[in-house]
């Protein structure tokens, strides 16, 4: 999304160039905010704690307790 960056499909160099052009035209404050939001998004989705929780949930669904 436009808050964290631009997504460009693979093998589309014209679209990549367009995205870079958009980034280069942004004011420094907006570019910095976008970078901070992108980093926070990555931390939120891919933190060690999040990965542990996702693995635990997957494991819990796959392994049935024996009774």
C-alpha cells in the first residue's frame, strides 16, 4: 500500500521505474514516515514472538493430544 511502499509485479521494469520515480518525488518527511511504517509492519508480522505463536498454532492444529 502507499503507506509502506509500492508493490510492483515481477518482470515489469517500467512499473518499477515508475515506483522509484514516485519515491524520489516524495518529500523527505513523507519518505521517512513511509520507511518507518514499512519497518513496523515487518516487525509486527515477522517478529520472533509472532513466528513462535504461528508455529505453536500450526503445531496445535496438527498434533492431536492422546487421551
